[in-house]
C-alpha cells in the first residue's frame, strides 16, 4: 500500500505551510488516537483566492476547488502535528459553505475536499461528512473545512 505522503508526490501535490491561526486556537489537536483540525480556509500563500457567497459571486466549480485547497491545508496541519503517514483513516469531514440565499449545492462544493481524501488515502479516505450552508465565513471565505482522522 502506498503511503499518503507518496500518494501526494504521485499526484504532484505538495503540502503547503500550515496557516497561522487567525484567532486563539491551534491548527490541529490530537485527542487519543484521533487528530481534529480547526476549520481551515482555502488560503494560498496566506491569502484567499476569492471571497463571497457560493451561488452568487463564487461558482460551484470554483468553490469545490477551494474546498480541496482547504482540505489540503487541513492535511498540512495534521502532517505538522503527527506526520501524515500516521493516519490510518479519515473519520469525518465537515464543510461549511458561505451560501447565497436559496443555494442548495453544498454537497457538490464539499466534494472537492472528499475527493482529495480519496485520492490521498484510497479506501481509508472514505468518511462521514456534513456539508453545511452558512451566511458568512471568516475573512469572507467561500468555504471552510474541518477534518478528523484516526491514527495508527
């Protein structure tokens, strides 16, 4: 079985630096045999690639790409804490989508995060999930993603 780190390399994906917290919290915390990440925004080089509501200023396809970036940032936080290769399965993803009134495509947006987990962890990337529409997210981000993983 290929390790998550090796899979990332095969995909041509590098983990970004861990985004510094924008408040009083840590990016990830180990609790027993799990790691819980704080909500991760789709920051690239410390900046959001877009702001606004999905279904208005941000398209579903772009938002799914941003969910993937946020999930990658979550993986970076996990890697910095325990090493990505210590992960044996992805337990849960929670995706928050800043949604225009009447927008109901949150599951399609959060698929961006879920698909990344499948690519990196294979069958161990299958997870429970919530996709939640919200009125606004920190810094005007269109998406925010939390990840819970199980460790060896």
